[in-house]
């Protein structure tokens, strides 16, 4: 039979099979991953999740056990399988095996190795964060249904064989959520944490205070929220997080290896605080609750000790609630603060932050002050400020507004957002390299990358999702994979395959025409 088959037909059949395999590999293997791993290859065969699958942890390490249970609980509703978690017992067939390898320090704090073959899945890491990221990668190797809630067909429960060794380029990979212009409930913030950690971001910067609202309870200064928390842009009732709610967000984020950085923006952007305690202002201006969107009209009084006494209370309480190493002091657009007052102010606030054990971050304007050794500057708009920061020895977080501002419109037809910095299409947000973007700011000066979402025009979770996706995965990849070896035409194919994942997550993303969504 075979012998009688014309050679040409045989060749065609072989070719077709090869193409089918290639497509299958691309669709389910490493060709689907965002961010792109450091080293990866697609193998032969697949691992199948079934009734015999177990999750095994090498030792009864608490955190590894927690991650194992987390993986089991992610898989259960969509597979209908109750995958048991055990300590490793030697029977390797059918297991998802999690190992903490104390000896392999080359994997660093966040790196991992993920090996999948027909018999088992093995994630090993030096630190638990690496196991978490290995699990995030594993999720992307499963079809899009993994991100949904509906039970799925048994035939699709396959994980393509792969070998991945992965480690992030930048230690700081974040997004900022402005909860001051519009207030967002705890559950929305938790969902935001879920979304960014899916793409291996590890920082949530919360912009907690601005002219329009003060969103964090300070027990020793109750009016900040009683008065200052009572409105928002557009005149709605605003809101604030109690300290218990904030601690809950911090805990939820930490379980997903996300560090919360609280920002108290000052000396400008402080109308809500000044209305709460009018003596914070030493100009003759009368302040009332503000629900507009103009900036740069308010300032704390830099000359009075009482200003710093309040800041001391705020920083002390906030630092005690924040396990992460940083506290952000804002410092942007202080247009009505005299330049010498501005410098005095930043110079006096930095030691308050370090006294409570935190490192200072500020927007690029703070480079005009004397920077303390561990102060980090967040570049958003001003290149000379940022170059000055580097000359003063500061590290830089790259948030160029023209690339990373998630509140910028995609194009002139976008129904939400602003466009003062640029229109930012999905390829614009991807096509840049932090290490070469700004003259005088090179790789060793850069701590990482952050994409801020300002919320003057963003009212609800649906709006957040529309502006953040599909741009955020690209910024996450810049932070994780770095500048080299990235290419938009290759990335857009991977991104296209995330369309169905985003849908499964219930995300209302902007369906950019520059991507052939799958
Ligand atoms: C500039 S970026 C601001 C924010 C606005 C944003 C709107 C920065 C440090 N300040 O106050 O919300 O533009 O895009």
C-alpha cells in the first residue's frame, strides 16, 4: 500500500505534518509566553493532566506548600480534578514537582527552571518567588480556558513539552494605580494585583493622595480621610481604605509576590489634605474640596514645623503598615511652591522616611533637592532632571509618559484617557528600550520599569482593563526580558494568542488593529 503511494504525496504528507507540528508548538509551546523567557525550547510530546496527576513538593517548606495548594486550586474548577498536594515520594510519573534548590544561586531571587515532558512537570527555583513565576509560566502553557471558570474538555488538558530557564532582567517591574482621582474598592485593587502578577510584575505603586482625595486612614490625623477622602473627580463620594483594608491589600499582593509602594504626593497635589487641615497651607488661598482635573495649584507650607509633624505622623503610620522597602513622596508638578521652598521640603522629608526604615522614591523633579544615598527617582517627563538624578548617584525607575502612561489614549478615537504626552498604540508601548531611551541614563542606573495608570477619566474596573490591556503585557516584557532580543513583529504573534486568555479572564481589552487577535 505504502509502496504504491506516489513519492510526491508522501513528501507532501510529511511536510503537512511538520507544519502542523510547528503550528502546534507555536500555539502551545514557548511561542505563547509573555514575558518571553530568557532561554527556552519546545520539546516532543506533552504532559497530560488527569486523575493520576499529583503536585509534589520536595520538602514540607511552608511557602512551597502554599504555592502547590494555590496551583491545585487554580486547576480544580476548570479541570474538575482534585489534584492532591504531597511531599515528594519518588514516583515521578504524573507529577507536577516543585523544588527549592538552595545550591543553584544563579537563578537569583526570582528565576526558575521549568521542565515539562510526557512524564512530569518540574519547576525548580532558588527562592519561592521563582516557583511562583514558574507556575505563572505553566499557566500560559495550558490553553486559554485555564484563566476561565468553566469546566473544560478533557482532550485539551495538555501541556506541551518544554525546557525553560528564566530570570528577570530588571528587579523592579511595576504598575501604578491612581486611587486618588477616582477611588477604587479593595476588590478592584486585588483584581489589579492578579492582572499584573499574571505578567510577572512585582510592584504595585498606589497613588494614595492627590488634590481630589486622600485615600488612606491615618489614625492620628483623622480629618485627612473624614474630610479629604469625601470626594473625587466629577464630584462623587470618593472613599478611602481603612488601615485594616490597606493591610489586607498588602497581604494579598505579597501572596502574589507583589510589593506595595504607597505614595503620598507632596508638597503639591495636596488640596485634599489642606482642606482637612487648612494650616498646612501658608499662602492666603482658601481651599475647598476639589473635583476638577487641573493640576499644580496647591502646596504644603515648607516653612512650618507643623507641616513636618503631620508628615511624620503619616509616614510613621504608613511605614508600619508597609513591609516593602519603599515609600513614595511624590514631588511632581509643584507649580506654586517656590523653588527654594521645594528643595527645603524634599530635603526635610527624606530623613523622615528613612527614620521609619523606608527608602524614598520621588518623581523626577525631586532631583533638584539633595538626594539621600538610597533615594530613587522616577523618570516620567523631564530628561534634565533625570540626568541630574543619575549624576547625584540615584537609581532611576523608567516611566516615560510617552511610552508607559496607561492613561494615554491609543488614538484620537479612544473613548477614555488623555493625550497630553502622546497617543500610545500597543506597538508604541512595546517598541523602546529603557537602557537606551534617555541619554545619560544607562542600564546600571536603572532599577526597573513602571507603567502608571492615572485615573482622571477612569471610573470603573472595566475602564481600567480597557486602558491597561493590551499595553501592560508589553511593558511587563520590557521589565522581565530587557531590551535585547525583543522584536515587535515576533511579539505581536504571541500577544495575539493572549486575546483568548484575556477574554477568559473577563478582560475588556482594546482590540488594537495592529494585532491579529486569535
Ligand atoms: C501628570 S505624571 C501627573 C499626574 C496626572 C497625569 C495625567 C505625574 C507625576 N503627574 O498628576 O494625573 O499627568 O496623565
